C-alpha cells in the first residue's frame, strides 16, 4: 500500500506541494514553541559566582501549586545563618560559607560610577570576602580586606590596588574605601570584610549586651566545630563562627557582657539562670529572629543537647516549636516550614528594624574530592522538611539570582500563549491543504473503488500518501524550528525580556512531539478528506469525481455556525474582564470564527452565489457569468481559498489591534493616574539611597514626593468552587503616594496603607471576594505568607496592576530592601526642575526622568515580541494560502482545456479567472472584516469606553492589498501556465 501511495504521489506533485509547505511551516512553528517550553522547564543558568561550590543550600524560590507548574518567586528568600555551622560539622565538608548579597556600586577616583558587569545585578553586588571562596578558579591580586574601610573589586573594573573609591552600599551614603585586592574572575563583584558586609546588609542580629571585637558577627566562612554547651548559668564556649576565628581576616572574640559566650545575642540576657522558655523566647528578650529549631531539646535546666549553630555571629538555641517572625524559619527534622513559617505573618509580627537579621542568602559548601553526592545526601537529610533546597551540578545556577531564574517561567508562559494560536493556525492550514490535495485526486480514488478497492483501503491509501509527503517536509521543518527558537530567544534578550545568561535547552523531545502531533493530524485529516469518496458506491463516486456534491454537508454547516456563535459569545469577555487575559479572548474569538467560516462556508458561498446569479442582468459579459457560475457550482472549492484568506485578515486585525488597544488603555490609566511629573531612580545603585527622599522634599518647588516599588505576589483565591492561583506584579506604596498617584480609588483610601494592608483593583475585588475591609491571603515575592486587610479599591488596575502592597507589608521581603524610585510632584516651575536635575547630577547613580515621555519613546518589549509573532504566523499563513491557490488553480487544467475546446478564447479564460480572483478577494475581505467587527467593537467598549479599538490605521489597508495581490498572482500565474498546454493534451492527461 505504501509503495502504491508513493507512485500515486509522484504523479500529483503540484497538488501535494501545498501539503508539504503547510507541514514544513507547521513543524517549524511547533518545534520552536516546544523548544521555548522545554527551555522554560529544564534550562539551567550557569553557576556563575557559585562555580567553586560543590553543594549549595538555598531557599526554594518556587511556589508549588497542586496539579500545576510551580510559580517562580523572584525575590530572594533567605536561609538561617545558624545553619552554616551545623553544615560545617558534616563529614567531608572542607568549607561552609554563608553568602549574602546587597546593593553596592563603585564610584572611581574620577567620580564616575562604574557600571555592573554584564549579567550582574547591582541590587546584589556586595558580598563578604569569604564569598570569594565560592568562585571557580579565582585569582586574587593583592590582599584580603582587613578593616571596615577596605574593599576588593573585580579586576574588570580597571581599578588598581591602592585606589581610593567611593561605594554606595545598601542605601548608605557613598563612603570612601581603599582597594586592597583585585579579583580575577568573570563573576567577581564587590567584596567587603565579612563583618562589614553583615553590617551593611543589616543582617547582624540585635545585641542588647555590650560585646567587643568583630569576629563571629560575619556570615562568612565557618570551618569550626561549634560544639559548646549551654550551662545552667548560660555560660558556654563556641569554637565555630560564633566566637572563633573569622577567616575573613577580622578575627575577634565575643566576650559578651553577660559572661555567656554562647548566649543568644538576638534575644538578650537570660534572666532564668540559662533556662529558655518553652515558647522559644527568653524572659528578657522575646522572639529569636533566626532559630535553628533542631539544635537540641530545651531542658529547663538550660542544657542544650546538640550545640547551636551560628546566626550572624551568635550561637542560638531555641525549642523545636519556635516560630520565627523576623526571617525565614528553619526546622531541621522539625515541624516549622520555611515556606509557611507557621501562621500567616502580619506586619505587626515582624521585626521592624532588621527583618532579615541573622540570615544569609545561601550557603555554599566545598567538599573533599569524590564526596559531593554523599555530602549532598547528608545535607538533604539535615534540611528535610525545612523548605530549603540542596543544589549540585547544573542546578547551582538557579541560586545565583532568583530574579534571573524566574525568567524560565516567562518562557513557559510565552510558549503556552503561543501554543494555542500556533496549533489553531497550523492545524487549520494543514487540514485545508490536505483537503485541496485529496479533492484533486477524487477521480483516481473513485476509479480504484470501481476496480474493487474497499473503503478502508482508500482511506489508508490517502493517509499513507499524505504521511509520505509530511515525512519529507518534517525534517527541514524541524531543523528550521530550532533555528527559529534561537532567533526568537535573541529577540527576547535584545528587548530585555530574557537574561542573556539563560540558554535554550536543545533536545530531541520537541522534535519528537512535533513528529507525533503532525503525523497524527495529517493522517486524520487525510482520512477525513477521503471519507466521502470511500463510502460512496463506485459508480456514484466516479460520476461525482468531476463535480462537487450538490448539497453541502448539514452537520458540517451546523458545526461551523455553532463555532461562529461561540466566537460571538467569547467576544464578550473584554466587557467582563478588563485585563490582558480578557483582551486575548478577542484574537481567539476571531480565529474560532474563521474556522467556523471554513466549515459553514460552502453553504454560505453557494447561497450567496445563487442570489447573485439570479440578479444578473441579461447583458452581463460571458467571463463574468462564468466566474459567478463557478463560484456557485464549486462553493466548496471557493470556500477552501476564501476561508484562509479571511483568517489572515481576521488574524491581522484582531491580534494586532488587541495588542495596541491594551497598550493604549494601559498608557491612558498610567498617564491619567500619575500626578508626579518626575521620576527619580537609581537602578545602577541597586536602589535609592535612604536619604534621597528627605533631600528631594527639601528642594524648592517640590510639593510632594513618595517612594514607589514593584514586586511580585502570588494570590490563591476561590473561583467556581476551585482554588485558582495567579502570580501578578504589585506596587509597593506608602500613604504619601496619594499625593503623586491617582489610582482611581472608589472605596477606602491610600491613607490606610500602613501595616498589613493592601489595595486591590475593582477587576479582582469582586470575583475574589476582596472587597473593602476583607482580609486576603497572599504569598509575597520571597514566598512568605501574609494576611492583609483591604483598605482601598481602585479602578485603574490595567495601568497599576491588580494589587498594591503597603511598604510595611513588603519590608524584608524584597531582594534589595530599597525603594526603587521616587515620584515627585512639583509646582511646575523651572526652579524645581533645576533643583531635581542638580540633585541627580551631584549623586552618581541617580537618574531623573519625565513621567510623561513622548509617544512611542518607551515601547514595552512585549509589543515587539507580539509583532514578531504576528509577522512569523502571517508569513506562514500567506505562504500556505499561496500554495493552496496555486494547487487549486492547477487542478482546473482539464476545465480550462474543455472551455477552449468549445471555443472560449484564452483572453476570455483569463478574464474569467481574474473575475474569480476578484470575487475571492472581495469575499475574503468582507467576511474577514465581518468576523473581526464584533470582537473589536466589544474590545474597544470594554477597554476604552468607545466602540472601536485603538491602533494605527494601516493594518486594514495593508491586509486588503495583501489579500488582493495574493489572490490575483496565485490564480493568474497557474492559469497562464495551463493555457500554454494544448487543450487536447490537457484533457487526455490524468
């Protein structure tokens, strides 16, 4: 059967060419989408500055949704510093480093701010010196920093040992430092002494008792044993990082004023002769901000059975049941989870001075050769149930920068959004091309039925032939798909949508999925196209092989009308949901309507053709009468070329104008709601210095200034009896924001944005039962659960997002902890502008911008991404349409020859075909515009309060010109070629 199918295909190359092109394009698009999806799921960042660590312990930076993909958490979640000493005691561990990062930027001796190296984030550029031990093959020129005014920098900065520089670190004013070392490594950043790094990052636990020396406060290297005992009087020793030698060249001894060298420095003096309260608090101090819950049982005599771990320089011992509110909780072999932290936290239960005191970003371990897997297994046992992750090998890169790693989620979302439209279009085009090809072989199939072939053999023959053609096209199509995915990634990187360090994952899985999917589609479509011919009696099949069925299929027509009705219902979505998801329904509705047109088209075209022919005047020209009669008699053939052209029109109008309408509505919300004329930011510093707000408010002409930040929240909510989970961007505001922003508050007010409070947009307030005064449960960007009260409901959610967090609620749950920008409202005078300009110029790293830039000056990157998608899909559509028109016209050579034999001149035939092309183009434009009208009208009404969308006017005429040119060229050229063949020879040809 397969050999016979190949021989049959060899005589129908022209008709199967459209199938090959459709499959090739479909394979490229589906493979590219699969590569993006797989990269989002499996791609791994290079280890970067953790290249020298064999094992990395870090917080889980994902929110896990039951039955769905995890949601990335872009804000750095922390690890208890006390765990460092515990891991250092494991057999096989050579070195344990508690690494922390904080905003830092260097100004050279000439006053120029040195930009961060490519791929490095200024918000986490500062580290302790011990973190250099985690670099791979780093070479140090000079000596380690030994005093609080010394620093080491990357050799790529161009500085020299001995240079005096100024460093702005974690919002502190620029301070003078002397460079004592250059670190030669592509991932080197800025390194302070361990103690200075702990102080600058606000990670040092509070110390109510006096202490001398710097040693032990740093979150740096701990290679000690740390096995002291906590005696009844609270006296003990610690030979680990808490008291012993700090390898960052800042050795010191913590003597402690209360004669307790092993005392919990964060909870203060124990007033009960070393006895810790069972609730995990000391009688004099309150809650320990960073507990190691499995340091041993708390016997009321004060004995700690398993000595503590270092937490920012002090050894802590707390009971298993302790719930830590100031940082991440750790319950090693216990019950407290770092992801939940016990009960949902509110702002009032958190430490206000240093929310992340006693924590580090991650812990890096270096082990003896050959011990990596064994040590990793032991570490997993130690941290089991704590919410911490143990990373080795290629997985280490995910711990370097959570914000960068979260870009993988973007690839999954992007691939998911592309998959729907790609599968709809490729399936539609491939099925249509197969329908045209099989229709051209109906006579051959009918003759085979006449000589005894069974219906099943006919369908198998059609499927085998189509599979053979698809197999030829799949190989180059898949190869093109991998190339297309790489080019698409380059576009995303160029537009700052993806980090350059995130590579594509190339494996055979996308190719395999493409083969399985397209082969299934091709075989199913071929069997369906040959179904009618295979089921008809042999004589009837031969008689109908030169004509179309007299009446279109009623089930097919009904299905098409149902799809068109469904698209009308789907078009209502923007009226109900003024969000990007609601707008995406517009383009989907248009595509669904175009598919409905393809199904119901034969009946509609036949009815329209008959109505037009009945109204023709007697004196109409012969070519015109023939063209309209062909449209009526061959409605299925005409629909086969009208529907894809109409889909191209629908796709261009709905997809392009949906994007521009959302962009216009978003810009309108933002422009109307932004009262401040200026924005002051400091991206190069990792955040604004803390004294910037006060300095701005002192300037003449400044009427109001307020900090504005952004983060991410995960919001689980109940809908239709199920729990849905959404990750969304969130603003971070203070009550002062009401003077620089107008969110369109309809209930409550921004003055209440203090403590554990939020404001929500009206689009989500109703569906999520989050009205004024209600309490909502959210997970912040670092995974911390919070319960907050809604104090305001606003209308401009499209421009400002679905939720706004109070600054108090977000404190301690962002990577940098600094304000990202200030919005400034002035009296509009030149004096105020000059003052702001002078302030920005006097402080390296500050950038002043206008909040109302010129139109198009800052086009969002997603616009360019969507434009690229439109161009690629439209190119595929047009290529497939052109091939289908060429194949359909070439199959009419017998018809053209018969007309010539009865006296029709070539000129009349060309005139007839041109009129048919005109009818096809007009039908495609009218139907495409009609199917797009309702979705676009409702989109404009829902987003702009007017019955038309926003966007440029050129897509409509451009689509019209493209459709007309495609119709005429792809019909004219095959017709002229058919006219060059003698009519008698064309009639005899099979």
